[in-house]
C-alpha cells in the first residue's frame, strides 16, 4: 500500500498543467504561417476576408484563429473547347489555351467575390471566352476560313485583347490566347480530304509526265550523240580512204613518172629481208645485169 496517497488538489493541478501545455503547443503552431513558393495566402476571421495578402515565406506572429486560403499566382494554362458558328451557319469546334496569372494584390477580392481560383475561372473566364469565340465566329464567312493563317492570327489577337480587358479588373491577368486545334464539320473535312486526294493525283500525273518528258529528252540527246559519233566516224573513214587513195595515186604517179621507183622499193624490201636471220639470197641468173631477186622489177618500164 502507498503510504503517501496523491491528494486531490495535486491531481487537479497536474491536469491543469497538462491542459495548459497542450493549449500552448496548439496555439504555438497557429501563430506562424508558411506560404509556399509562387503562392499567396489570404486569411479570413469568422468569415470576414482580411485585406492583407501574405506572400510566400514564413509569417509570424499571426492570429491563430485565421482560416487560410492559398492562391497560386504562377502562370497557368486553361484549355477550353467550344463550338463556333460561322456566317455559313456551320459549327466549327475550336480548342484554345488561355495563359493567365492570378493577381497577387487582388487575391482577397477574388476570394470575397467568387471564391477560389477554380471558381473564378468558371464564373468569369469560361463564359466570357465562349461568348467571345461565338462573336468572332460571326465575322468568318466560311467554316474552312478558320484554317487561314490570317484568320487565326486575327482571332488570337482579338481574344487576348478582349479577354484581358474583361478579366483584369476581376483579378485574372490574361497573357495570351492560343488556338490549339480546329475541327471542321465532318462533311467539310471529308470534302477537303477528297480535294486533297484529287490534287495529289494531279500532282502525281504531272510528276509522271515530267519524268516521261525527261526520259524522252535523254533518249533524244543520246540519239543525237550517237548520230554525231557515227558522222564523225564516217568522216574519219572517208578521210582515211581519201588518204589511202591519195597515197596510191601518188605511188602510181611516181611509178609512171619514174620507173626506177619500183627498183628502189625492191632494194628496201631486200634490206628488210637481209635483216632476217632465216632469209636466204638466191642468184637467179649470173649473166643478168640484175641477178638479185626483185631487182628485175620495173625493167620493162625502163626499157619502154
């Protein structure tokens, strides 16, 4: 048995100390607030929005009774798809991206009037963007004109300007509106595809015709080259024949004018024969004035 029982007064004092310690710990965690990078904090006290904006970083001390709403003030992108009618009463589906930022200084106003950033987008940005798209569509004569570069540039500039003017007083700063995709009505898309197929077929035929013309030109050039080569060869043959005929004519003239020319040629032939180790000399008639072979050639002409 415990000889020293705890007195009721001491027990109550211990409980009060523990409670006070817990309250201090809990309140200690409430008197400072850390706001993440790229964000701002907006505090409310019993439902009333406080005017002060708490930027990123550590804030101490703060009212432990504050309830916090965090706004991301970095650049964000909102994607939206809407059906846009043109003057030809056709509906074209256009997908756009809106690049925007939430204004730091106007974060309390956004919370007070519309709520969070997502709620502000649904209340202000989305309806206005769809309305502007429909209004811009009324200036387009035909649905397929949405694919024109000039039309897209005009549409982007107009949407950015008008949306910025409307949303900036509401705490949303629009930086740019970009067209991501354009989808025409199905029958127009099919007609465009068929038109492209026909154009591709025509281009293919043109390419084939060009190839055929090129081949024919190459063949014609080759034929001309072969003709020129044949003419050159024929000319060479003719010149060679004329040279040979000229040589023969000169030989005949030499023989006719100088009968001893044959004997001179015979002497040259005998010189060539004598250089051959296998050649032999025969004396046909020792009484002849020309006992060597071939030397009697031309004597008849000399006698004449």
